[in-house]
C-alpha cells in the first residue's frame, strides 16, 4: 500500500508520526506521506515537525514523505503557499478539494488544477470535466478516498477522471490509526467507485509512479 494523504497530531490527526508510521508498517505499507493541514499560519510549524519523521526510514522498511495538505486557503492564494511549501522542503503537496461535506471555497478545484507544484487534488467533490482535463495538463492527480463523507462523490470523480484521462489515485485521508487500509481494501474502494479491476490496478500503479517521481529510488 502507498498512501499519500494522512494526518498526525501536527494538525487534526490522533497520533504522533512515529506511531502512525509503525502502524502503517504493520498494515504492509510500502510508503506513507504525512500531509497535515496547513495554511499560512502554521506551515512552518507543520513542516518542521513532519520532516523530522524521515528518520524512521532508517529503522523501518517504509518510505516516509514529509508533505502538506493545503486546506481552506482562498483560491487566489493557493499557488503562493504551494510554492512556499515546495521551497520549505515539502516532498508532496496535497490540496484540500471541494468535498461536499465541508464549506470549501468555490473555485478551489479550478485554481488547484492550474498549479504545477501541486501533486494531488484531494476529494474534489463534483469536479468538472474541464477541471479534470486541466489536471491532466498540469500532472495533478485526482484522489479517490476511503474517508467517510468525502467518499460520497468517489463515483463522480472516477467517471470524470476516466473521461478526461486523469491520473486517479487512492488515498485514505487518515486521521485515526483505524483509517489505515490494506492494498486489497484500496482495490475494493477503487472498484466501488466504478472502476474495473484493470482500471483499479492502474490507480495502484499511479501511486507508485507519483511516489517515484517526487522521491526517486
């Protein structure tokens, strides 16, 4: 399992990075990204903390990425904070998309898919075909999520993503240790969103491709 969207106590997750990573190892994870929620007020604090978790790669059989999930930042400001995160050492940049379960500012999805520094648009709700096509142009991956609530639009995201030829990816948006899943469960989530088994396997390969593109072996 490669999971590129999780949270720790550095935002609203329940456990410290070392516990989350250890539990991921037990689940059979190959890699995990620690992507706590950030805006301009806490990005220094979050990245300073999660980058220190890289030491776990030296003692555990797992790749650990230090990242961020840019969250509820006004659309006009997302590009500047994404660039800031990259300069500060974020290895992967996720942006909180227009999920139907939270009051995300309209225009967030449209802004994110134009930003080359962004790796993943998480739980993008009722993303449009035009937005998905721009995600393809700028190599922004679209997330199919296992997280309750956000996953209500997985079917729409999968359908639009396939029509646009977008890179789909399965993540957990983990906040609690119980949110971590196995590769088999990730496959079921992808297929539950309407993908065929072959298409679901492609989403698993997409995770590997993105992992290797941001942190080459």
